[in-house]
C-alpha cells in the first residue's frame, strides 16, 4: 500500500532524511525599478500614496497566499530537537537552579521521546504561526507589463501600476525565491526570518520582490516622494477614475508622469506579421 502523502506545510520530522531545502540569506533586488499593481476598488488608498507619501504594509496573514510566513518545521534529529527545547527552556527560566534545569531537561527528554518529534513540531508550529505572520510585507514586482498581474491585481487592466525607483532611501527591496523550503528549528537559521523571502513555485509568475518591516511595526511607512516615478494606467481604466488620479497628481508638490500602458507598449514594425 503506498504511503499517504503528507499535507503541505505540516510539521516534518527530520531534515536530513527528507532532503529539505533550508532558506538562504535574502538577495537584494538589483533592478532599476519596482512596480505595484492595484485595482480601483479602494482608489482612496492611492490618494494617500500620492499626497501623503505613505505606503501601507499589510501583515503576512493579510496577504492572498494562505501559506505566507508559515514554513513547515523540521528538526535535524530527535536529539537535536530535545537539545533545542532544553536550551529554550533554560533561557525562559533564568531563575532556576542547576538542579531545576536538570529536572526540566529530563522531563523534556521523556516527553519528546514518548510523543515523538512529529507531534512536538506540530504543536510548536501551531503556536509559532500567529507570531511569524505578524511581519509586515510590501509586495512589488519586477516589471510593469506582467499580464498575470494586470489581470489578477489590477482589475483586468482597469486599475493602475505604480513605478518606484529602486534607490535609497527607498527600500531595501529583496528578491523572492520560488522553492519549497522548511525551517529547521534546531539549526542557526531559526533566529533569522529568511523564510519570509520564499514562496512556492505556484506563485512564480508574479515575479515578486518585497520590502519588509519588523513585527509590531507601524502599518504605514513614509517614503521619499522622489522615488515614485510614474503612474501607469490600465488600458481599460474608467475615465472617471483616470481623471481622479490625474487630479491627485496635479496636487503633488513634485511632478509625476501619468500615462496609459498602451502608450508604452512596443509598436509593431510595418510589414511584420502580428
């Protein structure tokens, strides 16, 4: 009888035997520009960006990927898992004597072996998920002419796309890698949120790059208005919405170019078949 496949993102036992990919240090995005696609459902959000120079950073749990910031947990071995729990317990109880720490360590050893690593990793994941999803993420993309993003995030070309210049003090912006990874809580990477810069291959066509703020940070972050360089209107945007956006742009202290995506699409050369 074939083994039952594991549910995606459940806790897994041992990283070594499963060949799990561990997250790498984030890679800084080197492109000249980054792009934000939006529909016009909440057009007032754009007013805040254009006139107040503030960006809204949602928490990871507010994003459309249900597995965002929820990596599967693994352990390099049962012994390593026990050692990690003993270490964390000691840090949480600095008031304990050596005898008390030794007693706790024996209890931890007993129950990890009795219940099994998989059970403990599942319980740990259940308690960690809400904490990990408190990081705030501002998602961007690498190009303005991504058909999938115009369709999914800009109302089938009835919305708009913002162009930001990738220069300090804007950012830093980091690449998103597309791969299946796991967080080894017995390894040194457990203290680094590298997993926040990964998504599964199902999302690869979004060509995402992202900015990040820490847990508990303010949801709205100010940015240098000089880094917003263009507003690209969808080819099917309603004239009323286009007029509203142009009105806000005219009220800005800094000039800003507003144009339609059809104005920057390549024009086919005469004599070439389409």
